[in-house]
């Protein structure tokens, strides 16, 4: 099997200023990717960009205009997008309607907004829209029912997208499967497994909780 290289590929990482987004950006930078670091917290995006030679952009994933600007900025600086890594997180679940709507918009509705704005680029490069789901997509967390529903909805979005005739393709990375309260997957393990799967052309990968293979995380997808 021919491995795909990430060298000189153009990647937009949403939530790039957050904990997991930052780890994903670092893993991509180590493999030679050209990065657009998007986050609603521009200061956090700049901190990540400074460590990964990327371009920091303010990006609220629920805002179509910001997606348009992100795709255009990437194209102007580096060329059309090869990857969109959807790492924006909204895991907290408030009881008020506004908090619930925000969680759903961040985790689910934003996927379609991203597809409309970045799909033409991904279609032209043979690229991939990469989304992440937790074990809650298979075994809901009763303490966070809406978040669990959003994770399941992302899984279904990927399935429908693969069957549709839209531009670009999607890849789904599922972590903590099966879910175990005492065994969580570390961020660097998820990032390493993601790039290992993508480098081999996989469109779906499952990362078990408590993966715990340090050498794999260092060497995979290089």
C-alpha cells in the first residue's frame, strides 16, 4: 500500500487553540503540513500558530462568513485545502436553550457550513474533511445527553456524506471505543492514529480507550 505524505499539504484545523487542536497542529507540523490555525479565541490560535509556523485566524465554526474567509486565506497563502480537521470542541452542556443550541451548532451544524465553503477545494485536491467522535456515539453519557446526541449525529453525518454526491470526502475518527470510564485516549494518541489512518487512505478509524502505545505515537505516519 502506498503511504500518503502530509508534506506540503494544506490543512485547516478548527479549534486549533484548544488542547486537542493544538496537539493535532503540532503533529501535522512535524510532518511538513502547511497550517491554518482557526479558533474563536484568536490569542489561543496565535499561540499555536507561533509553535507550528502556521497562520492564525479567528474562526467561529458556526459563522459561514468566517469559513469563507478561512478557505480564501488558505488558498491565497498556500493553495487549495487538502484537509479540514474539525477539532472545535463544545463539550460542556448547559441547561438553558442558548447553551444547548450553541453545542449543537458547534458540533453538528458547522459540519455542513464547512462542507459548503471548503468542499470545492477538497474536491479539487482529493482532500478530506476529518471529524472526531467519542464513544458517546455508541454508548450515550446519561450525564450529557445532548452532547452524546451530537456525537451520534456527527457519526451519521459522516455516513450520509460518504453516500452522497458532494464535493470532497469525509473521514471519521472514533476514540474511546468502546467507552470505559477509567481508560481515556490521550490527545497525542488520537492525533497519531488519525494521521496513520489517513496516510493509508482510510476513511474511518477506531482508537480504543487507553491506547497506551508510546512508540506508535512517535513513529506513525512519518
